[in-house]
């Protein structure tokens, strides 16, 4: 018999796990996922002049721009776009907290080994899995997703393309933008944010999310604790 799990909790856990996983991947420095790499590169460059400009701030600033582009492309503004930006701000804030927490924890508990190749591999692998769990949780909630996922959903709905096809195109565009930004900001053939880990994540992330999401479906029956779903549809 399936246990009840509330979709509102899925949203909270999704944000937390996604932020923590991203923080671990950032700490390992093997490259970010294609989706967040542009924001990470912008953070690295802008923070050189404005030290207060965090990774989390770069995330919701970039997503704000993406939502403007999405509004222009769709020809109208939807209420869900505003909620998506709220999600981006929440995620960005939690991400900055997680980055500080991970940095503090590694210095206290793993001083002397935190820079070794083996330790970084373990941290990166944990980050990938935790991110996948976070995304799987967010697939089971009715709250507006971040602008990245919302863009894929809206474009596929408007033009009749499959979500998988639009997602693939979006990831490739994001990867291209990341490489261009890295070359422009840090020099030709100098990769920041896009490294070996980025390619590994691209290969296994979809499979991991599918497996974890399927496990959740088998174990839990998702229900709404609050009567808010209509406001997000």
C-alpha cells in the first residue's frame, strides 16, 4: 500500500535537495550542469568586481531575463511566470546558504583532504544524485518550476514539440552559451563551469531522474495538503 506524500512537501524538499546538490557540485569544481552553467559563469565574472554578487543572485537574475524573453516569445504574460520567479529567488537564496554550509563543513570535517581528486569525485557524485532527487521531487508538485523548466514546458505546449525534444535543444543552447561566455570572460579555450563533469551529468542525469521519480511513484501517493493547485494552473 502506498503512503501519502504531500505535493507541498515535495516542493520544499525539491528546492532543498536541488540547492544542496548544486552546492556540492560547485565545491567539487568538475563543472556544473548545462542548465545552471551560464549563471555560474556570470557569477564568477561579475563577482570579480562585485564580491557580493553570489551564485544564487546570478541564478534568479538570469532567470528573470529568461522569463522576459519567454513572455515576448509567447506574446503574453501569465501568472505562473511570476510564481516561477518567486521559486527562482527561493532557490537562489537556499543555494547560497547551502554553498556556505558545504564550505564550512568541508573545512571543519575534511581539512587536508577536501582538495584531493578522490574527495572531489565523491562530492561531485553525491551532488549529481542529490540534484536528481531534487528534480524528481519538483516533478511531483504543482508549484511553478524555475524558469528553465517553465520555458521548456511552455515552448513545447505552444509549438507542439515533445518535451524531450525541446529539453534537448534547450540544453544544447545552454551549453553553447556557457562555452561562449567562458571564452569571452576567461580567454579562448579556457573552460569555467563547463568541464568533464558537465558531460557526465548530461549523460546520466535524465536516467537518474527517471529512476528516482519512478521509485517515488511506486512508494507514494501524491496528494495536495493545501487548496492552492488552481492558482498555479
